């Protein structure tokens, strides 16, 4: 389907229509007019009419009903020219003026730019409406196909292999049964808009973070990641002693729903947020897989922390015949956390589904 949009001379979009039955030509309220004279040679030669410009939400495609739909991402990003029929205007959009897909227009780009362009795209699409939530990846497949033309790495469940493991760090808060078809480590496994805690471009340039874990293999039709990384354990039990000082941008990056993490001795080791409404006992021990080391802040001494995934071990009876080594522990992601350098323990190989 993407080829239709990409090769079309012009795409007509009924952007102002609330549904597919309304069409392009929508009724709209009449606008108040004023008549103003103009003169030529010192005498009134005629007149012209003026109206107030309609509010932006009635004339801009990005505020239109069509913009709320996830499937429209492919149409709007792949089409070279679009005529938008909005509620109170007709708008023209083309790639030469909008710079909507800078990566493809400008030829090859740096890896960091590639990553951030893709993340901007999926961020935009992830917050839009779908009749079937399970279409989250299908709705962006044609965009991924376009990126494949310029990227040498592998497309993996809404992410790219060269961006792993860092791209595993995302915030999302709504796991549903309909989305359980996706592996727990992809943003597609949670409903609604997700949020990556790092700006890949500026943070990497500032040496704010550095990958710690390593992807060893991608298995079972991209459903399973084999990862080598440092492990830790923690619980949501309230710490017995004083808590660590918050990194200055902790809440900005990870949100306001963070809970304290403690070790077996009740010592505060960091903060975490769950992906969904998991019913965890406060003293339940949670495996933690370190993904990157993080040096927050800009001024003064920068204290090292580690960003990690909160995991839930998979029952051996649930393991499928995927060819994975049964001696390697298998986990699902259940949340995202930040821990102190002292909390990091042994290096381990794990499977993530």
C-alpha cells in the first residue's frame, strides 16, 4: 500500500471529516465579513471584503479528525503531495516545503539521526487511534519498509537492531490482553503513546549514557532477544534508611510515577515504574537487567547510575519449542528503573520475550 502513496502525483485527504461517510466538502459556518474601500488617484475606486482567519484547529491538518488515526501516518509521510480538505480551508502539503521525511530526502544520514527520525515517527503514530490495537505495528510497516532502503540493520518489532539495547528503554503504562501478541520488550506491547527517556542525539553527544548490555541474538521470528548484561534485584519495599539523592532530571526523563527500589537489606538502591497495573507484593524480589549506564546532570560532579528493565521470570512450562537453550533464564519486561552503581551485580545471559 505504501507504493500507492509514494508514487501518487497527488493524494486527496478528507482531513476534516469525522468518518469515511462525510467526504471532502463539509458544511461550515459563515464568517463575518467587513467591506473596506480602496482609493485610486484620491478617490474611492472600489471595495474589498475581509474576514477573520478561522482558528487553527479548523484549518490545520494536524488538528483535524483524520490526524487522530494511526493509519494516516503512512499516507501523510509517504505521499509527495497532499491536498487536505479541512473544515474551513483547503491546505496544500508537499515534501519540498514540509521537510517531513528529512532522512530520505537528504540521502544517507548518521546513525544517530536515523535513530531519532524513526523514534519521532513512531512516537507520533503511537498516540493515535486504532480500531484494533493489535494493528500498532501493521500501521507503520510501510514506513519501516522505506527506512529499510537506507538502513543496513534489521527491523525488529518496531525497533532497529543497531539501536538495541538502548531502544529497549521506553516508558509505557497500559498493557492489555490484545497487545500480548507482541514481545514485552517492544513499545508496541503497551497501548497509547510511549515515551523514550533519552534524546538519543543530544544525550549521546553529551556522553550522558552508554550501552551496557549486549544483544547476542534475535530469535523466534524476532519475538525473543538473547541478551548479555549485568543483573540486580530489588523490591518496592520502603527503604529502612535514607534515600539516594534524586538525579536532577530523573522525573523529567522517567515521569512522576516512580517508586523507590530497595535491596534485600532494605537499602535504597533506586527508583522504578511499572508498565501496567501489576499486583506485586512490596517485598517481592524483582530481577533487574542493566541496559545503559547513565551520567545525569550537566553541572558539577556527575554521579553514575544504571538504567534497567524490571523483569518477571517465565515459568519453564510456558517456554515454547523455539530452539532456545533451556538453561538460560527467560524473562518478560514489566517495567523500567534506575539503580545506583552499587546495586549492579553479576554478568548473566538471559532471554527476553
